[in-house]
């Protein structure tokens, strides 16, 4: 399943994620800190959706109430 999620309160504006049988197959962030987001995308590929959420949910960026990794978790929760 492929899903596009419009982020809020982050430098990235959109996350495109592909999940198959509960496993993250691909993640692409539009905008944001390119190197960091490529790293996050690479690290979560092959992980179970539940494991990604357990590790990244609630991470904040500076004084913001959310972050790109936290927004990825929101996208994954919406996909369910």
C-alpha cells in the first residue's frame, strides 16, 4: 500500500510511504533536512511498522511539538 501524508509543523511538507504486509518498503520526504531524512528513510526500510512507531513517535524538533520522524509515525498510523 502506498500513502501520501501532508505534514504539519515541520520543514518537510509531505511523506510518501509504502508498506507491504506490515513492513516499511520505502519512504520519501519532500523538503526538510535532506541528509537526515534520507538517513531516516534508509534506517526504517525493512522495519515493522509497529517498531518504527515505537522508536520514533513523540520525537520533537527544537521547540516544535512534532518532528519529521514523529510525522512519519502519524502517517503510518493513518495507513492502518
